[in-house]
């Protein structure tokens, strides 16, 4: 049976990347069942692009604005009609055999989600973190390493939002994609994966389904890995664990402890920057030493995010119950 | 998933419990021993006694003899260790996906858990599985042991090398290999002081499901002989090693309570079900 695939691209004010993304989708060896773009941009540039150059693409609107990626995903998912719904980022460009490779593992009926590899153009990424691709560790942390290439299909715990797909029926049975992951929106893709895994589904990483991820700049404010990012990373992670596994699960407690332990790195970094001499023996400028404690603001961002995650999780769980989404 | 095992035959202590713990879960067991019944350091080994025990419990005919010449006295004993293991591993790899490398003084407390972890390691594409072994130092009373721990008496795993490797693996040193490791531990964070603090832990199991390593759980005469045949004989044969062991066995409570005062060699007192009660 040849399963049909709907491709959903969510975007916010990056029409130049959407154009390239759609051009690559046009070069696929097998055509997808449909392509859906969900646009949350404050302007009409993406709408204009699609209307003029890609009339076969379905354009949907998310009026909630920036920082609502999960809501955009749900809008796309709710409209998609393919057996499989694949999500790619607007700055992720597919290889010609991406769709065929992504579809193959679904021949196994236990498989409910398939993620592909994202090549970021970083030297050595093919082998970096080979043993820790897409895992939920016992201390509650999630590993990424989706640029690594294990050379074969492997089971994972979660998938990368830039290149992931799900069996539509399995995700629909859980109530679809959940929102309430604000900010730079980390964790919403993991939420989908962990819920499916919790229900006994199998998720696999298919390295042959490749996208080239060019990591476009954020258009909704901030930079990658800035303090805002660190805050939301911790906050949303707490929300994720509490929503998927509940308050009593030890993962949540262990994650909080892991986060606190991890802050030692910043203290060491500050001590290092405070030293009068550099490792090569040269003298460190006085101003550099004076500003050494600034690095601790990163720890502050992380710990504040951790603390903020608990009330946020309480609210999110109440909303889930009200919406009957599991 | 086809699983084989290999055994280095030569130590009768806990041999029966060790092999029985996983016998039903493997397809084949390779028995590796020196043809001259000699250890890596040239001392005699009770190989025939061990073989007789194995023949008794091999009800399905899974065990295969693969003797060889491993007592190369001009070589370092640990190199002989690696050489014999590699030879056995190559023989066990034939027709298998994974090979268990458990010593005969190591007993799986919960084989179902061990093989469930191995299936996860296989599914996630790993090449070897580190599984925690609880290192028993001495028996102090029936069912009571001194076990290696952290300074403040928390369980501490030891990983002498992966206890399961993919067929065809090349060993670097004894059981150790340079390959992708699936690491199971007894806490969410690494508990082995010989590994980096941030060594990843992929799966956590309770201590009751670990492997028990009856490493130095012997009577006085046997422990002295073990110090002679071990690959670590050069260190173990120092008089202080035996003196400490004997003293700690005689004064277990003092040994445990003085943990915080020592820089290493920390222990806790544990009860372990007698062999008949093991799963």
C-alpha cells in the first residue's frame, strides 16, 4: 500500500526561505499528496509569493502571530488529508528522494512517526553524538544530534521539528498537536513524539530522509541560544515533562536537579574569565575580568525558566484537561 | 535477535549460578580455555572441574568447546586476557547478532531486564551495552556482603567493559572496546567513579536488577590463588592487598563507617539473596 503524504510548512515572515523550500519540494522524485503552508507573518509577502508562484500550494493563515509554532502546526495538521503528515521548516531544503525515504519505515504498522536527518553544514556533524540521537535520558534531558548519520534506521524517543512526520490517524487519536509552548517554541515537536511513544508507538530516525537546514535568522525577535532562548528552553521542558508524564513522574524531579547541576558550568566559566592571565600566559584586560560575572546571567535565565515552568505546566495541564487532549 | 555468549573457563566459584542465569536466553555458549589448563600467568587452573559443572547444566547442548593456547608467558597477562577473549568472541560471533561477555563470577540478578535492555540497545543502533555490575568485595556473614559504594554509601556501579557486544566486535583491552555504547546505570547520572561524571546514561535500572560481581567473594585460600592467576596479578600479589581484604572482612562495620575518612575504596553492607532465591 502506498501511503499518501501531506507536507506542512509553517512560517513567520521569511518568504525568501519559503520560496527555496517550495522549489526543492518541486524537485522530489515522488510528488506529495499535498503541500500546505501555514503563515503567521504580519505582512502579505508570503501570501503574495504563493499566490503568484506556487498556486498548487494550499495557504492557511495563523492569526495568533509570532511564537505560536505549535498552533501553526495544528492548523496544518487539522487540514491535512494524507495518511502521513510531514513537517519541515521553511529553512529546510529536501533532497529529491526525501519523501520516498521518509515513507519507507511506515511499512511497519508499529511505526507512528519517522524523522529525517538535518544537515546543518557543520563539519563533523555526521559522527557527532551518534550514540545519542533523539533520546529522552533518565535524567529528563532530551538529546538532539539529528545531524548525525548512523547509516541505518534506528529507534528514537523524539524527532526534530525541522524534518519529522507522523501517521495522521495515530496523532489524531491523541487530539492532535498541543499549543502552550510559547517563546522560541522549543519542545512542541518533542511533545508530539513523547505522547505517541508513551502510548506504545514506535518512532524511528531515517537518516536517508535528508533536509539541508540553513538555519535562517529568527524573525520573531532574539537570536539562537540567547538568554531568552535559554529561559524558554528550561520553562518549556518542564511544561513538556509535566504534561506528558504528570507531576509524580521522577523525570521531572531529576530534570530540575540536572538543571541546577548544569549551572556549575557558568560558575566555572566565570572563574576562568576572572583569572588574571589567559592559558597562553598573556595578561587578561581588566575590563574583561570585571565583566566576567555577566556569564552568570545565563544561569539566571535558565533557573528562572525552570521555576516559571511549574506554574506554566499547571496552567497547560488544566487547559489540556478542558480540551480533552491527552 | 540471535544471542551467543562466551565463557573463559577456569574459575569454578559461582560458575553454576552465572551460566544458569542466562542459559535459557542464549542460543549458543562458547567455552574457551587453555589446552594445558594454565592461566595467563602460568599457574594451574581447575578447568576440568569447571567443564564438568558446565556439562551438568548444559541440558540443551548449547555449549561448544573452543580450546586454545592462551598461556603465553612471554606476554603481559592482560594482553593474554584480551587475546583469549577476542578468540572466544570471534567463535561466538558465528551466526549471532550479539555476544554476551559475562565472567563466571558475575551473575545476572534479572536476566529479563538484561535482555530487554539489550533489545533497546539493538533497536537504537548501538554496538555494545555497558550494564552495571555491583562489585562485591567480601562476604561477612551468610547473605551479607561488603559492596563497593560511593563515599556516602550510595550504590556504585562498575563497568569492567560492555557485557554485550555486537558480533564481530574488536576488543581493545580485556572486555573493553572503542564503539558506540548503550549505557545502563543504577541512577540517572553515572555512578562509576572510573567514568567521567558527565558520562551519559541511556537507561536506568534499580540495583536489584544489576549484575552481581562476586569478584573477591572467596575463602582465604581461593583469594590468594585468584591473586596469582588474575590478569592484575602484579598488583594483587602485593601483601597489603590481601592484608586489607582480610582485615575488612573481619571488621565490616568499621570498614563501612570509616568510608568518609578514606580517599577511595568505599563500601556499604548489603544483603544479597542466597543463590537459590535468585531469579
